[in-house]
């Protein structure tokens, strides 16, 4: 082994992150993994597993990552460190720290919780479908390192690994298909040491493995990376009026309010917290999933009145695009499969949305014409202050068939105003119209249609 390839990354959580510890508490069903200082971390085994899985189709994968068979065992040539959180002033949470900012630590001792509920094709909650989990704030930054032992000919393998980390679908943890775990490379140090060269050999010997050492990082623009295996759909939408992605409870002003979460912002290397309105990817994904099932049944002539219409994971398009757990709708064991559709959680600051509009509702007794007892309630809704409501859908599915066509039809329905998003859609909220782009090429434009 004549060469050592070393890369150190600074990554930022583009969306909330959930790498589970396997533990639960009285208040939360699942807790995130933390280091000895009490700050979130990502284990090196988790990073290695994600990278290996993403590169599994390459014939050199066993050579680099190692393998174990009945009569042959090969160790990994790639060393992956754990990703440690970057604190104030660029300090990395490494080792046992004595002087820790108590206010900052308290924030991470009480991480936000995200609630989920599975909705059926009948628009009601699925049995045992309510659960919650702790998440790491969007915007938190981590540092981790890769080192590959090899030769000069292994540079092509190294470049593939680096490109995978920098790619738009590099995600980690649980819920990566539901908006969690999207990571963005902020800066990178990348150097190759030729151990046959005296100066490189001495530099490698003196290389400081501490994350708090001084290295020259290069800023990185993730838009430079193009993955030909990924199809990117972009929706550029304008709301007809108001919309709401609810938190599930209210405040002193209303019984129901939009979901808001705090995010982390690094200002001059100091961590600040900022509250923003959240549009969960799981809410968008759920609506798209049900509409994909409808269009796939339509395209394949599987009609409900003939007893052939399939919904949920029993629908081939839904199972292929959005994945399936180990059971089907009838509780029978099936092979689990990860989804191929990626959508990020969306965050909007108070400069982009306003949550100050309140609607009051009352149920009227049809016999007396008066208000029904206990039926007065109110809700806060979201009003878009900017020009467009934009989100991207990444599809890791190479076939151009009826399954892809069903997805494109569902996305087009959103742009036509036929598929509302969010809550209270039966009251007129959540209607959008706009444009659909596929790899930056326009597929549909609502304003160009003759209505």
C-alpha cells in the first residue's frame, strides 16, 4: 500500500437528522445518538454503511470495504471516523470536554420532537400509526474524516467515494425518505500522500488526526455534482390562498396552528437559534403516494368496480417508488424495500411566510339554527409572502415506464390545483398551481393551458 487518501468534511444538516440510539424516554418514542459530552453525533459505522450501500453496484466494493465469506475474509481499506458536532467558535465536540457552554448543552438536552401519523387511502389515521421521535436541529454542522489505504490506481475508487458524499441524495439515519437526514458538504480537505515520496511520507507522519487541528478547508458548492442516476423534479407553485401544515395543537390565539421548529444558524461561528415554519416532507409524500396509486390503477386498467384497484403497498407503483415495510396491508410477511423518492423538509422564515391569519369556525345545529355546544374552534393558517412555493422531488428509478408516468401525473395534478397539500383541504386550503420541471426541462405550466 503506497498511498494514503485522506478527506475531512464539514457537513451541514439540510433537514432535521435522526440517527437513533435505540433508546426511548417517557416523552419520546425514539432518541438520537449523542456523544459523551451530550451533543448529537453520527457513528462511523452508520456513515460507512450508507456509503457502501450507495456504491454497492460497483465491482470493487468488496475490495475497498472488505467482506466475509465462508473461507475468505478481507478487512476494509477505508477508515471512517464518527461525525462530531461543531460547536461555537469552530470547536468540535471531541473527547471529554471540561468547559462546555451550559446554555448550548441545555438546548441539545431538549431536542425537538416530530410527531407522525400514517394516513390511509380513506384519509383517516391508520391503526397504531401514531408515533414520534427526537430530531437534531436543521443547520447543525458536523465534521468527519475518511482515509483510504491503497495505490495510485485506487484514485478512481477514492473519487467515487468522495462524489457519493457530495451527491444530492447523500442522507443518513432514519426517515431519509420522509425528509430527514439530508446532508450538505460545506467545506472539504482532501489530500493524497504518496508514501514513496519523502516529503509526503513526513507530512503523513506529522498529520494531526484531531478534528480541532488547523487544516486548510476548501469551500464547496454542492450544485457542481450531477448524478445521472437521479431524476430531479422541481415544482414551482403559487398558492391560491392559504395553506396549513398543522402542529396538531394550538396556542393562546387559536386551537390549531402551523408547525414551527427552531433551526440552527452559524453566525460568525456562533450558534444561533431561529424559529421557522416547517412543511414536512412526509405530508407531501403521503399525498403524492395516494395519487400515484390512483394514476397507476388508471394507466393499467385496474378499476375498483372490478375489484382490481390496489392501494397502499399492495399497489405496485407505491411499493416500487415509496418502499414497503415487512408486512402488506393484510399483515402478511413481504420483503422490505426502501423507497426511491426523496423529498426534503421545507423551512420558511418570517420574511417568507406569515402565520397571523386566524379563521373561526362554528358548527350549526340544523334544527335550531344556533351554534352547537362545544363546536366553536379556530385555526391559524399560513400565507405565502414570497412569489413561489418551491420543492424538489428526487427519483432514483431509471425505468421510463407506467410507474414513472404515474408519478409525473401525480406531480402534474399538484400543479393543476387538483391535488391539495397540507391540512384543512376540504375547507379550501392547500390549493396550488404552477410549473413542473424534469431535470430543468419544463413538463407542465399551468399558465400556458387553455382553461
